[in-house]
C-alpha cells in the first residue's frame, strides 16, 4: 500500500509543480478566452475573471467549480493564475480580477484586507474552520511547537515554508517564531508550496524528521503521514472562514452570481471530495472532468446555490 501511495503522491507533486510554473507567467491556458474584470463593468457583459494561486488548491478547486457552474449559466469564465497573494489582492482592488474564490481574509490575509478593503467586496464565506498549522511526520517524537528548540539539530535548524508573500509565511516570521523563541535555532526556508511538498515527500519517504508550515483544509494532510503540532501560545491564530472576495461593484454588476456565491456552503466531506478529485484523482488538465464527477454526488450543493 505504501508503494502505491508514494507513486500517487509523486504524480500529484508533478502536477502541482507544473501548475506552479504556469503561475510564474501570471496567466492560464484559457487566459485569452475572455475579458478581464475591467471589461465586465456592464451587467450586459457576461465575462468573469477568477484569480487564483494554482499551488493553493482550495482556490484551484473552487475556481474550477465556479467555472463549470457559471459557464452552464452562459457566462464566459477566465481563470487567471498568479504567483502570490499580493498581486492577487492588488488585482481585485484595481479591477483586473473579478473574484478570488477562496480567500483567507480573517487571519492569514488580514494585512492584505486592511490594505485593500475599501476596494474589495466580501461576497460570502463558503467554508468554516480553516486553520494554519505546523506539521511533522507522525513518526517524529515532537508534539508541540514549544518542543522544537529541543530538536533543532534533528531538524537541521530549518522550518520548511512556502511562498514569501503568503500570510502563513508572515505569521510564521512575525508571530510563531518570536512566541516560541525559534529565531536563534531555526531558519524559515521560504520557497513555494510545490518546493515544500517536495521536501516533505523526500523526508517522509526516507523516514527523516522535518517540520513544515501547512494548513487545513489541504489535501497534503491526508496524502502524507503528518500530524499537526500543538500551538499552546495560539501564535498561528484562530480558525477562520474561507471567503469569496470580489472587486468593488461586482455584486451590482452580477447580482445573480454574487447571490450564488454567498449561498455556497461546503462542509469537510464536501470540500475534501472536491479537492481530492481535482488535485489527486484527475489532476492537471482534467479539472473540468473532476468537477463533473463531483457534481454527480453533490446535487444538493448545486441546488442550494439558487437559494
């Protein structure tokens, strides 16, 4: 079973790596098919641009769900891929992007919301209970972030992180590391979600110790043998909701779409099955097929979008 799972994870990582490379170009394969948000200022224009960071698979999964739903209603949907959260929020604020379908504005992206909130609409919250985490392999004899200083040598003095502009990275540097006195013994390795997952796979395949920055919901928590570390100081922040954020004026231009987005609610099982199908079972290039498969078992969710 472990060999099968390892092969599957390797395939998934390859797909995520390809998506990460696409993100550097700030465009997507269907980027030329529709207008940008600045073209959709009229309610008669049915083109909508969704902005995502493709290696952040909550946004990837929900974007393709919305693409399917909206195109069935006659909208022309473009998914625009960006490399980091900063340009994504800026794109919302200046109208280049219509909707960020899976934002973390309460805690993780709080600083971006404070910067751009006057030019961004909060359309709704589709998932409750999202959480930032530090994680280690299940076989590692560490149970709390507070234990990390005693294991600095075992971990090579490194915390393997993700993108420099991610809210999780900011929280790690400005909250977690000071709260637990990690600055002297650890370096936060800022790279990308793809690179972090590659390091996690390498370590767990070799049964080596590693500590990584993760979050929930995220498919990697199920694919890798990892456990969350306790956070007795609460430095990673409270659980938060995942929101659909839109450019200012979006709900006036597209009231029906805004209402549908505000009606979307996913529980752990519904969200988990969507992400697993999009990222793992079908993978890059087959996102539409994955959504089609998910819809067959979740007609109740689709019905709820109409209120």
